[in-house]
């Protein structure tokens, strides 16, 4: 992924300038943001909705409108500010590198973790794992050795 420079964007009086990153591909950003929405959420509940993220960012002083977030998620808007990306990353408990692609190793590791979470939440995998763990260690070893 190419890395472009940051540019300041004029803001109305009383607001600090936002820094925009021109190198974040809107489709890639949307795919990664949606991946987080689909995968990263607390146990015992379903995925976060966009409104929850908007409220959480508002609580941290960032005004992010629901329509703008929707456009980001659809890949119709790009170049979110660094502050926006940082706060979204913080909300989901990840590093901003996942959005910028600056650390490919981190992105790969995070994708592996997200894949693991998907697998963990699969009801069939949970059922099979639970059944396997109920077996005696000797029987489990026998099954695993047989490739079952």
C-alpha cells in the first residue's frame, strides 16, 4: 500500500484542524472496518451497530455522523482523519496500522486472530470441541492420532 503525506484541512473557527491521510484506499478501509464490525464484539451479544460506534466517538469528542460512517463502510468515502482512524481502532481494541497498512506483519497477525474468532464462534466448531473435551485424554489422543 502506498504511503502518502498528510495535509491539514481548514475547519471553522473554534475547531482544531483535522489531519487527513491521503493514502488510505476507501474500499480497503471499508472492508477492514466492516470486518471489525462483524468480528469484534463482547461475549454474549451480537456485533456492534454503526450507531454504537458513533456514540462512542462522540463521547471522546469526535463528531462523526452516521451518514459519514455509512459512506466509510460502503467504500464511498475515503481519507478519514488520523484522529478518526485512531479512535475507531481504539474502539475495536486494535492499532491504526490495520487501516493504514503501515505494518503488514501486524495486519496479517490481526487477520489470523479475527479468523480464529470467527472459527471460535461457529456453533459446529464449539459443539465438536466440547464433545472432544468431554472424552478421556487417552480416547482424545487415539482419535487425534487417527486423524479424526
